[in-house]
């Protein structure tokens, strides 16, 4: 049954996705305002296909650009967070070369950052700040890696350089910061214990294809997301202050989500 379910989910995903990729490409080429929101609608439908049930506390500010700082648990995070709000992602440069995944990432207007090239930080900072000033919502996975789903890895302050450079946001831009705490406490409505969360978490040297095949065959998954209050980016003196605030808030919220009634 698990193999059958995984096959049906994947078949439904590809049958739904392939015809819509040219649509998003056309929206991007024509500069349509729907290029931001179409992926949001698409991922909400993908959540239904995969069987992801969203439980969201709080909301993303709509009228301004928002830097969303999140923990990172699984490859599922991309679809889950994209279903919560119209977002783009800051992704490592390697993602731009992954088969198929790179197409989806580019269609969602991801910003690719080469962490091994320090001289690229300035250009990427300008690109991110311009996007934020233009009203985009951009997600930064501040741990720099995915975790086992039971805790939050210390945030890497270097990753904040592109979002909070010494010069700050462009003059006149009202850019906000919000945190995202993401957990997956249940499968089939049954709570996952500490040892069971690795079933959803994708980290270390796990193979993506085999992990996805096993996970998609298991059944409905509950995703809990807590969105922090909006705080002006200019309220933070530097990237270290921003990283410290975001890490403390995300870690606190993740612990509460895992220990709360939803995970009991």
C-alpha cells in the first residue's frame, strides 16, 4: 500500500506540475504581477496532492517586503512555506544545478548564493534588498542546513550578510523581518516521538529520491507553522543582532510547537 500511495502521489504531482511550468515561465517573461502569487496557489494544491495539512499561527505582512527567517527540516519545507504565503527563497548555488528541482527554484524566483565566494555577497545583498524593497517575501533558512526535526541548529550569522549588509535597506524602503518556526509533529494524525521525526526530516547525507519515496508512501502529514510578529529590519544594528533575535525566537517557538497540544 505504501508503494502504491507513493506512486500515485508522484504521478499526480508530475501530471499537475509539468503543464503549469510553462504558465509560470510566461508570467515571468511578461512581468505579470501574478508571477509572485501563482506559485503560492500551485503549492497549496501540491499540499493537497501530497497530503500535507497546514496549521498556521500568525500571518505574513502583505503590504510590505518581508525577510522571513526560518528553521529547515525537510525538502517538504519549500512546498509548506510556499503554501503559507507567496514567497521566494535564498538557496545555495548547488541547487541551481539539481535536475528538475533547479527549474522549479528558478520559476519561483529564488536567489542563488555561492557561499564559497565572499566577493559575491555584495551583489546578492543588493539583489535581495531590491526585491524586499519591491514588496517581495523572501525566505532565508538561517541554519545553513536542514536538521533532524527535534531542535534548531545554531544560525550562521554569515548568511545574514546578504540580507543585512552594513548599508541596510535602500533609502525609503520599509522592509520587515518575521520569523517562521516549522515542525512536523504528526503522520496519519498520530504523534511522532523524538526518534520518529527523522522519517520526515531530510538531513546529513540522506539520499533525496529514496527519502521522498518512503515519505510519500506514509500518509497525511501535519505541518505546524508559527509566524512571528513583523519587526522593521532597521531595528537591528547589524547582522549579528538580527541573527541573535531570529535564532532565539525560532528556537523558542519550535520547542513550544513540539511540546504543545499539537505534539502531545
